[in-house]
C-alpha cells in the first residue's frame, strides 16, 4: 500500500460541528509482477452538522458534506479494477438522520 498521511481538523461551536479532512496519498511505484503503478492524490472532505431536538422527544441531525472537493482523479491501489474505476469525484450532499 502507498504511504497515506491523513490530517483531520474538528471544530464545534454550540451545537454545530464541523470536520475537515485532507488525505495525502503517495504514488505507488513499487509493484509486483503483473501489477500496475498508481499516481498519488490529495482528497479534501468537509462536513457541517447540527442536531435539532424535536418537541416529542425525537432528534433530527442535518449534515451538509462535500467529498473530494479538489476533484482529484484517485485510484485505490489495492483494487482489482483500479484502472477501470477511479474513486468518486467531487460530490456534495445533504444527509438527514431522524431518531425516535
């Protein structure tokens, strides 16, 4: 596996939580027979979440997230289909979680 450096920053203020993660993955050039090399990449992920207490005792968690915000073409070196299927590109979303 290539060298991976993961830097994570988490910050909370009152009931809002934020996370920022930078993954720095080195290129993999030392390979076995019939194995191909992979380029290095950097991935930046962020998320912001807030919990809401509802009046009937239920909780609602709302999370806004962004993954691979640098839109890097990244490949998982240990995948058998790494040449055909890169990891997901930039995506942004909203996640709702309701518990009762």
